[in-house]
C-alpha cells in the first residue's frame, strides 16, 4: 500500500517549505523514522523522516521546489497491499509521538508495562521474580541519564507511580516513578552512575518478596567487578557496592583505594575519546549540564570544567573527559622546560601564530544554501527600509568580571549551567528597555502606527555551521540571571544541534549580538526587520584606564568593553540611543548582582 509523505507543520508562522535535498532516490528502501529529505523554511532547516518502512516509490516534489504545509512530497510502498490498510495509518500517526512532544511522564507510563512481562520471566541473580524499572525515553535527543538520587532503599515498599529515583540528563532533571507496587528487591545502577535509555535501573518484587532484598544487593557486587573492563563507568560504582560486599574485602579495598586501577580502564578511553570530541558538537560557548559526579571529580583533580571539551550528548562533559583533562594537565606539568624556553628576554611569553589550514571551499563555485539567501534577503531588506546608524559607549566591567569569577563555580554547581558574561548583558539590556520604550518598539508601516512592547523578548545571535540564527529568550525582562543563563544555554545548544524550531526563532522585540566572543572590539550591526534596535557586545580586554577614586585620579588596569547600539532613526533619535546605552552601562558597571548569585 502507498503511504503518503507530506510536509508537516514546522511552526505557527511557517506556511511553506523548500525541498533542499532528497536523502533517498526512487526505488531505494527506507526505514520508518529514517531521514528522507531536507526542507528549508524562512526560519529553520530540518529533516523530514519517513512515516513508514518500505520502498520510495515516487518523488512528487523535486529539489529546490517550494510547496505549502500539508502538500504531498512522496509516496512510499510499504509492501502490505490493500488488506494492510489498518497498519498504514498507524505508521502515519507514529511521527506525532516520535518527535519530542512526548513528555517524560507519558514515556514512563509506556515504558513500564513493556518490561513488566519480560521481568516476570527473567529473575535477578536468583532472587524472586520481579518487574524491571528501566530508564524511559526522556526526549528525542536524549540517549542516556545519570542517577542523581535514589528515593527508596532495597527492602522498602513502593507504590505504583510513586517517585522512585531522580535522573539527570543534559536536557532535564526528572523523577522516575515505580511502574508497579511491591518491594524494591534490587538496585542495579548506583547514584552518580550513567545508564542508557532502556537500561535496567532496579527490580521491584511482589509485596511478599521482602526476603529477596538481602541477596539482591549482593548480586550486583560481582557484576560490576566482572564488567569493569568493559564499562568505563565501572570505577564510579565500585565504592558503592564495596560497602555491602563485606565478604570480599580484597576487591573492596582495591576498588576505593585504587587510584592505580581506576585510571587503568580509562587509559584506553582517551584514544577513542579524541576522535569522538572532534566529531561531536564543539564545546558549547554557553555551557551544558554537568552531573554532580563530574563536578566532584573535577574538583578533586583541579580541572577547570570551562576548558574541557565534552564528548557526551550535546557536548556534555563526562567522567572520561575530566580524567583525560587531568592526565593531560599532569603530562604538561611534568615538562616545564619547554614552557620556560618560550619566555623572551623581556619576560613576556612569546605567542605563536595559529596554524591555519586552507579551506576546502577554495576554488569552488557552489550553490548558495537557502538559509544564507534568507539571511541575506532579510539584511538587505532591513538596510533599504530603515534609516540605520550606530552609537558606541565604553564600559568598565571590572567589578562584573570579578563578581562572575567569585560566583561561577557555585553557580554551576547550583544551577547546572556555566555562568558566562552573556546573562549579565542580557539582564542589563532588558532592565534598561523597561525605561526606554522607543528602543523596544516596532513601526507598523502599513497602518502608520508604532507598537511599544510591554515585554522584553530578546533574540540572541548564535553562530552555527549553517549560518547565523537568532533564537529568542521570551519575556527575558521577567527572568533572573539563572533563568537567562539556562535559556541561553538551551537555545544555543538547540541551534548547534539543528533542533531549533521556528517558534523559538520568532517573536523578538530586541536583539543582542555578541561579536566580542570571536575577538571583535565592536561592530556596526544591522537592525533586524520588525525591530528598531540591536545591541552589539565587543570583546572584553584589559587595558590602562583613568579611574576616579576618593584619593583622586589614578590609572589602573581594567576590564573594558564596547557596547554598540544600531537603531532605526525613523523612531529612535541619537539622544534616545545615548540614554539607553548609558543606562545599560550604569547597570553593568555597578554590578549589583550579588543577591541573584547567592553571594
């Protein structure tokens, strides 16, 4: 039977899309949910998965053709024929729950009944029959999770749907409920240990199976020991089973007090980890979630997590990354002689020019990607329709940088995201917008009116491989530093992972572009269409500056940066721009964020 492939809704404001590339040719076999084609809209580029398994019988829309939402793109022959008409619609419905709309709770409810019958046949190490507790799917891009806390102990009674443990992923922290009532017979994944989606976390037995709780903990003790060479995560759980495993003092002593064995399984890991790091997403500028185990390991080894390249999902930092960084630091410390040789006679470290590789695009003529054309058209449109100019102020952010330095470690431990300077600039910009309405407005040319927004939804320009994208922090003026930091990290991560949605790229009333993150002192940025101003943040550099003190005027080394405001002179006058910039400058230089940072 032929299954139709249609263009799905890709956002509230998206009505059409352009087929940029077919990933399969007619006559090729395709699996259900396998990427079938790439589609580009004026908001985002995305892949369209196949709604069913079968043969790609016909392509209805060629590459570079534009069609409306709901249009038929192709036909897939699932090979079932007419009698199988019932399963075909089911396959078409599958994509609806498959994308990330499925919440954690429904996923858990669906995951629980599935393992239950399996667990009835399989018993945990000679204990009574029970129901497996598995790690449910917590999102389309989430493949693993870390157990942060068990809410029940072996032998405790649990009720169906009662929270059993807490799990942390790079996207969300959540509780996993018990799939059935009974007694917790066995815990197979210890706290701070990472498991893949679908992995068995524990076993719950019938209410009368309480005696099985005694042998149950003993069963996992030899299991991790045997699996230690295969699983790099084994060194972490070793200390946990060591406590109950009293009959085996020799392995117990070797597990906790074995800095030597611990690196042993990890030693082969750095080799594969290196290519993985290059293939994975490059380090997230805004930071990603770090588990308590990784933070503890980094603190014990003196590793700066901000300098570690994560090889986990979405660039998340894992134990292996910290161990590899610690080993690299030890190796560097063991060879100080070359470092000393790099110091010149004047006492300054000699800087080497970066090695540059020739771009593979040299000498080629390629088709312009649709996303680049959309960006270009929008920029040209904005320049032609607005009277744009720019104003610049210099800001002393020394106090702010010191404040961030004091708070960044405790902030990362408490909030789970890196504290970059960006949230402070967003907070200051949003706070100043409340008092300077002309900068946070829109000109409605057709109606001859001006809309002054009553909310501050700020677009954040993010550099990606496909081009510049601007996800929006909705209602940024109502968020604190932690809320802004989390929103920034999440949106930037989605852009770089190509998971951003059109709705997350629309609705901005004001935009911020941090060109300083790549070393630019300042930039004359272009105001996006539908807005009247954009703020540019330059690089923060140390240089001598005149400082007014109670004792008089002195010269000191300060952290300085430039702020540029590009604005539409049809609505914003130069004085308006200057007043707004000086308001942002005053907020940043005062640096009164101690309360929000818990200092």
